[in-house]
C-alpha cells in the first residue's frame, strides 16, 4: 500500500511561507537539493493544491527548451512531465497538464483509492492549504520536513492552532552544513 507523504520546507518557528507567500528564506543550496532529490526518488505521484499546481505547470515545461536550464533542471522537468500528477482543488474545473488527475470532492475516499494502487508514494509538495486539509482528514502517513535555521515570526503555519494533538515517530534526521535539519517522521495513527 502506498503512503501519503508531506514534503515541506519549514522555518524554525513552524512557518512554511512568509506573510505574502514568499519562500526566499529557504536555504536552498546543493546539499538541500540533494536531500530533496532523495525524496523525489520515492514519489509515485506528486500531489499539489491549485496554487502550487499552477505555479509548477507554468514553470517546469518552460525549462525543457530553455538554453539556460541546467542538466538537473532538464532532468527534473522531464520527470515532472512524465509522472502522474494529482491536483486537489474545489475551484479548478479542469486540468490541462498531461497525466494530471483532478480531485475536487470526496478527498479522503479518492486518496484512499489511490493508496491501494501499486507503486511509489503519493507526496504532497508544498501546498500548505492541502497539507492542512490532509492533516485534518488524518491522511498523512509520513512527514518529510526540512527545517531552515530562520525565525520568520509570521506567515503561513504548517500546523494550525486549536487542532488535535498529532504524535509522530522520528524515522531519521540529518543536519546539513547550512544548519538545515532534514527530518523524517511517521505519523502515529490514533487508536
């Protein structure tokens, strides 16, 4: 059975985006790119919310014919073009990017069906609103977090206030030279 994994960059104080959605605080260097590439190897289908999906759809295909693209950019762009993508959105009525499935209702039921299919994991990339929905629906099996050594003070939180306690088992941790922590947790399912 496939797992639902949340992959998210987080500030030390628990924010996943700045007050205006900015991500420029992430210490994205070669070590973090390598850590992210290891997670990408586990992906059977990426899951996006509408905003992240539209950002990805408008960005990655342009790199395939861009002479300034690095080999890493081209490899990732080819990967994302070829892989089956899942978009969770109530506002989108259709998706045009190849190999994309739109889920706009019965999220828990539809994700449950996808988990039963053979293959690699279903991984949420960014998409804080989808992360919140999946956390509320208790759909996340593992958390793959990179914690940047910065305190933002405000923005979009990963874990919202006034929600039930979530217990996690630490599966692995690694400290990168930049001070970024790469954490891998398994969600304990409440009995």
